[in-house]
C-alpha cells in the first residue's frame, strides 16, 4: 500500500467495506485530519458498531496488479492492519479459497495466486481468542493441528 509493505491483512468476503487501522495511516506519514467522510457507523465485525475516522484512497499492489482502494479508517481492527472485503475481491475479479488460504486472479497474461501464511493465521486467531475469552469469560475452541506453511 502506497509503497509500504503492510502485513497482517485479511481478505474477508463477508466484509462489505475495505478497512484500515489508523496506526497504518500514521506509519505512512499521513494525517488523520486529511481523511474524508468522517463519522460513518460501521457494524458487523468485532461484535460491535464503531465509528469510522474517515476514508482514504490508497494504491494496493497484489502481485503485479495495482488497484486504488477506498478504505474506511478505524482506530482498532483486532489483530489485523487491514481488511480487504467484497469490493476489492470484485474489482480484482479474484477468487478466494479459505481452505488453501489463497487469492487467485487473472491478468491479461497469466493467473496470479497469492498465498497466505498458516502460521500468521493461527497467530491472529490466537490473539482474537484471547481477547474474546477475556471479554466473554469463555474461550474459543483451540486451533486444529495444521502444518506450518
């Protein structure tokens, strides 16, 4: 994104909005005061509604393809820096495989497959698990034994 290597990104076809954590904006040297469309109420993730700090359009490179993406910026996104949702998947004409932890799309010359990390996914899940067990008093189920990729 914008010449920065942003890690801990989740592709979520259940998200109707592309989201970016405010700390990423700050690390890019951008000002939160420059964001547009302040105050949107977003709901459906983190089991709560939150208010968007505003929107920003950033170039996102996936493989050899760069696409300008409008992100709603929020203060906190659990263990992720960004969530790429249905809008990004649609414009990329991408296919998501959660089983293979892969996003696949075609360019004019070839098919590009981007693979996620099983280890990173387990680490994110563990963070969310700890947050929820502290919040609700009941832990989420343990992760299954899948070899590291």
